[in-house]
């Protein structure tokens, strides 16, 4: 699911973020429910899935 959300910009992710500060997604295939830190999603992510900062590329 995280890969599916990797195509979005931070602006798009911002529109998907709930008032609680998370992004939720449901798998239409298996019905699983996912919750994400919005900072870890999209092509402009600043942290990885565990919340660790992503090193800037030079």
C-alpha cells in the first residue's frame, strides 16, 4: 500500500491526512486497513516507515 501512495506530492498527501494527523487507506482486494504517518508517504517523504529521517541526496 505504501508503494501505491508513493506517487503523490506532499500537497496531495496533505489532502488525505485526517484531523488526527494520519493517512488511512483500505485495500480493496483483501480489506486490510492501513494507517500511515503522512511524513513517510509520497515522493517527497522526509521519514521512512519507522519514522527515521531520510538522508537528503546531494
